[in-house]
C-alpha cells in the first residue's frame, strides 16, 4: 500500500502544478485581443511556396515602416490553405485579415460579397501597370478585388544538354506531336532520365490544370452552352489518350502522385528531359542554389495541337482582404506594399532580379536588369499576354477560365475527374472507363446543384 | 523462462532486428534532418556524412517552433486533465453502482468516437465562431476532451472494477462520504491505471491533426499546424521536412520513452488482465 | 475486466442498502460526462440532420433550399460511397489482422529475456508516439517515394527497378503505414498481458511435455484473448476514421483506390463544400458506425463485465 501512497503524493504535486500552469495560460489567453499592445494585428494566410517565403522574410521592412502594425503569418500547404480560408470566409469566421487566393476564387468570392473591393488603392500603386489578363482575372464586374502577388502561364522546359546530344532544335512554338517524338529520343531510364514529366496528382489545380489546357488545344471544352458536360467527346478522348500514352512510355515512375512540387524536384535534380508546367518554375530552375540543372535548362512556349489559344493557362496568386477583417485599412496598406513596384525593387536588391515575383507588372518586364537576369522573361510575358480566359476553346463556352471553369462547383468536378484521370494514368482504369466515369460524375454533380435537369 | 534463453541464441538477434526495423523510419528521418538538401536525395543513400544544423536554423527562422510546441503542451495537458475530471466520477458510479443502463451508456459513449469528424466541421466551426472559441486553446481543449472522453471513461471504468470491493465496504462502514471514498481509497489504488490513461490521452491529443488544423489560426496553433506548413514546399525539401518532423515529434517521443514504464505498469494493473 | 490480482474470487455484490443509498449521487456523478457527450453528439447531429435536407453549398449560399431526400438519394446512388465503405472495411480488417497477429508474435518475443531488452522494447513501441501526419510524410517521401525513396534506391541498386507504391499498390501502402503506427500499440498491451501470465502455470504445462507451439496455442493465446479484444476495440474505433495517412499520401486515389468513408465525406465537406451532401453522408456514416459498434460490442462486451 505505501507504494501507492508515495506515488499518489508525487502525482498530486504534479497534477496541482499542471492545473496551475493551465490556469495561468487560460488567463493569458483571455486577455489577448486584436489590438493588444496598441498595435494592429494582421493575420495573413499564405501558401508555402518560394515567393511567399521571400515575402515573409522581407516583411520586416514593412513592419519597420509601419510600426503600428504587427504581422502574424499562417503558412499552410496549398490544399489545406484553400479549405481553411474557404471555410472561414464562407461561414464569416473572421479569422484572417489578408488571404492568399487564386484567380479562380477571386471573382467567385467577390460575387458573394466576401471580399473588399480594392478600388481605392493609392495613385502611386499604379494599377494600370498590372498586366491586363492578370488584372481582368482578379476583377469582378470591372472592380478589382485582389492584387496579384505573382502571375503565371504554362510553358515547356527542356534540358539543352540532352537535346543537343540528340540533335534536336526546339522551335519557339512546338507542337504536341514534336514533343512526343522528343520524349522518346531523350528518354533514358537506365540513367535516371525520364523523357517527359507532367502533373499526375489528382486535383483541379494539379493534373486537371495541365489536362484542361491539353483538352483545349485538342479542341475540347468542359461544358456546352447549356452546361451539359462534354467530357465523353472525341476531343477529350484524344487528349487523354495522348497524355496517358506519353506518360506511360516516357514518364517517371509514380507520375500519378506528382504535382507541381514533385515535378519541380524531379526536374531540378536532372531526372526529366522535358516538363510542361507553370512559368514560375523558370526562375526556380535557373537558380543554381535550388537547381542542379540551372545552366542547362531551355525554355519554349507551351506546345500546341490544333487550337493555340487554350494551350497555356493563366493563373495568379493574389492577396485579398475579406469583408470580415477587423482591420481593413491596415490590411490594405499591407497588400498594396506586398504587390507594389517598390516591393519588386526590394526583392531585386536583397535576392537578385531573377527572384522577383514574375507575371504581375509591366514595369518588371520593361526593366533591363530583369531582362538580363531572366532569359525566359519574354516567353513568360508573351504566354501571359496571349492567354485569353474568355475564349479557352475553339467551341463557345458558357464559362471563363483557361484551365478552370469559373463556377464554385468546378473544384469538386475538376477534382473528381482528376481522380479518374490519375487512375487511368496508374492503369487502374482504361482511358475509356475514366472518361465515361468522369462524364457521369460531372453530370450527376451538375444535376445535384441544379444547373441541368 | 530464463532457463532456456541461453540455448536460443537467435532470440536476442531477432528481438533487436524487429526493434531496429520498427524504429528505422524514425531513425532515417532523424539523420536526414542533419543532411544538406542535396545529400538527402543522393544516390546511393548516405549513412555517413558531414552533419549540418542548417535545416533547423532555416525552420526556426520561418516559424517560431516554441510557440507551436507550447500550444501542443497546454492543449494536450488541458484536455487530459479536463477529461479525467469528467471521467473519474462517471467511471466511479458506473463501476460501483451499475444500473441496467450502465453498459448501454458505456457502449454508446464508445460509438461516438467512430463518427468521421469532417462531416460536422461546418456546424462545429459556426458554433465555435458564435462562442468565440475559434483559434483559442480552450476551444481545442474542449474538443479534445470530448473526443477522448469515451476512451478515458472506459479505461478508468475497467481500472476501478479491479479494486476489491471489500475495501470500499469497510470504508463505508466507517461512514466515509462518497467524496472521501473516492479521494482516499479509490484514487490511490487506481492511480497507476489513471496515469496510463492520462498518458494515452496526452499522446492522442498531441497527435490529433484535423481539428487542430481547422479550428486554429495563429494563437492556438499546435505542432500539427506547424508541420502542415512544411509538408509540401517547392523544390528540394526532404531535409527540411525531416527537421520539421523531428521537431514536431521529439517532445512526445521523449515523453513516451520516459513514461512507457508507467504506461505498462498501469495497463498491467488493469485493463488488459 | 475482472482479474485475480487482489481477490482470489469475485467479491459479493454490494449490499442492497448501500446501493439504494448511493444510487442518486451515482447518477449525478455520471451526469457531467454523459451530458457533455450528449451535447457533443446531439448538437452537431441535429445541425447535420437540418442541413441534410437542404441544398446547401457553402460557396453558393443563395442557392440554398429545402430539397427533401435529394441529398440522400444523391449520396446513396453514388457508386463512390459503396466503394468507400468497402475500402473502409478492408482497411479496418486487414490492419487489425496485421497488428494483432504481428503484435502477438512480437509480444512473445519481447517477453523473452535478452540483452538490452528494455531498449529494444522502447525502440519497437516508438512508432505509436509519432503523429500520423508525420508518419505518412516519412513513408511517402523518404521510404516509398518511387525516385528518391530509400526502398526504390535499394531495389534499383539491386537491379530490380522501383515499385511505385502509391500508384501500383496504394491500399497496401496505406495498410503498411497504418500497421506500422499501430502494431506497437498492440505490442504494448499484449506484452503487459503476457507478463501477467502465471509463470508457474507455464512451468507446469512445460513439465507435462507441452511443446513451444502447444504452449502458445493452449496457454498463451487463451490468456491473451481478453487483451486482444481490448486492442481490437480501441483500434477499430480509430481505424474506422483513418484520415491523415490518406490525406497526406494518396489523396484517396488513384481513382478511388484509397478513398475510405472518412475521406469520402471529407471530399464532400471540404472540397465540394457541399454541406448538405456531407451532412447526409455523415448521417449514413453514423448508421454504419453504429452497425459496426453493435457487432464489435457483441464480441467485446463479454469482456466488459464478465
């Protein structure tokens, strides 16, 4: 018995200590408000990609210039960020003051009245300096609701060393037929080089972003003018067949779980001969600190099959202020700073011109320093300028968006179709099955939400 | 049993092999965290290399680890203490004064644990917003208490059932009140069992990753949120991910190692005999 | 959960007088837990029922209207639901079998006396302390990754090529990860149970000429049956709602190959933001959980108070 007693005395002490500790914590927690210490606290939700990390590092400059503002960073992986911010904004949680959103969300959320309009930005912000397609994508009824932190299109990356060896010259505007041929020529799995890396990880913003551009340029579209899904059409069949064949023959193992990050890791470690993906990768691949292939990476426009317009996507990550923010003025000061010309200058001074956030401002592309540091600048600019969200397909569409459809339901449909495409890629389904099931899923969903009878 | 260990030379070998295999993923993560990013993906994999702390430094620059860790500590301890305070009286009544409904209640409690949490996220989120519990430690403490309560009640119930009823009877004859009986007789007797229940509850709370991600933002974010900001960065990230993972699990792992004897002792005393 | 540590036989039931005298405070003592859990169950459940009969997408609030059983019809006719239920059952049953089978064998092993047993045991139970997100990240990126993962590097080094775990054997990969996390738990509990096995009884059986296998089969296993039931129950509770491992590694795919019920509802709730559909799915999961609970309790309940 005395054993238990002794244990109990010690445990009692411990429990008392812990309860005390807890009470102190709870009291502390209650006293903390949004205005603690006379400073305005801004809670900023961002994704964990390279440019955002740079912004986080440089934000001390902003805090030095604005001593009344304290920044609090919530950095999350993209999927978690999206579900977290959407839940909060849609249920008026009021947890965030600045949101990182994409050009897909901006008009949809603005339409719901969830975002503050950003029409009142100061004159020295120079809204007209923003690239037009990017600015259009972030506007709803001609009002700007989010300011672009960086913008991107898609393009082709290739390994100049391997291509020289194989005697291939890449034209400025390659076609998908050529790409398939080249993939065969540079494919060398014995030496750990796979001919073609493409996104395979399921998700509307992952594999379907690429696949939609492929479908577009093969002549297909997501919906007809009555919102009937058009996935079981020959255009989709051809595009998906092309994708699955190329990846099965020349893709890396595990392609069905590779997203942007995974492919970036593969290409920068020299494991891919070619890669078609976001233009932001250009800067990362050219940076010798992050890439083992920095001096042998080549750039070209995204390949085209039959219709050029929808073959390269348009996307931007932007900063927006939810209506539920308790400190909208301070938040506006921050988003203006983080997307300003001065910020671009600041990044250039601290990290070099190749690291500045691309795809947002005309002034960046007009800057000779940037042109010198970024050999890919012109291709990126042309890609972005040529992307037309109003005409993604040769057929008329009831929606806007190159690699997405600007309705809230698209996330669900895109991801479910993406799952089936990934299954086709992993050989769990045939292309025909994947297409039939995708069509079925899309029809069911459109009926469920009342678009079609 | 000791008599025949010497004859079976392969037992220590097999024991150590199994232990090393099970521990290997953690070990591999640990040593990867001291590699450079390039060394982390080198072919063939390197076992010997020049260790570096650069990953830990880089992570500490990005996120203040100790804020997250402290939230984890407060939340898991808070939820465990609260769950024990609720569970001990309930388990006491259920084990010593069972009624017809007791077993049903117990089973029903356990079945509440089998619901997928995601289904009720939106209702809970709205409730938390209304009550001002979003992004507060007390909010997560309440949720975790409720999540772990069924298991805590059930375990303590089985520990109490181990206590010989004669002791309580004798005590009662002396006119002890319910509270005195609980405090002076039952708790000391069942303490090892309660301790191991608490340990289990702390481990489960520490590792819970759904509510912690969805109900916290900044002030109350625990280590599961910390790891979510490193789970898929761009480019080469294996070494940094390993370092962040090591930091996230180190406290609970060390805690588990130190307390595992207690865990075993408590379980021996009760639940599984 | 009776045992024989302190009392050779079961104590007589408490005197009726004592029971009636105490029954009122007893109910009061149970009340806080029950009320807390009832609130935890009922409030969200009521809200879920309310939402389940509406067309309610968080992203399209103006489209909200009463739709009767349309959400249930939509969910119940979704082939994905039935696939996900099947996958949930496969996951639960196979991981239970693996963790308990290997756990028992390991428990017998670690019950033997050998040099450094304490340390070996600590190492072996470590995976249980690792948070599921981190274990999934370790397995995905450092071990099973088809290019940079250790397994692939080893098999390629041996000239065997690489296995693409999450594309070719996605469900198996999840089962391996979850088993790795939970086998130590089974080991821990079964080990404590074995340690309580009466040494004299073992010795007596051995004297009678029982072989090691016979000892295991007729003495150890029966002794462990109750502990195994306990392990099975706790594990089932957690396996029915496996989420983090799937979220981090396969995202439910490829196709629906690793979409279990919890992940299916997650897709509805947090990807489609279909509150109505997710609520309906949640209610279906409630029914399913209760069916499993009844089966489970039938087998375990005997152990709750024999």
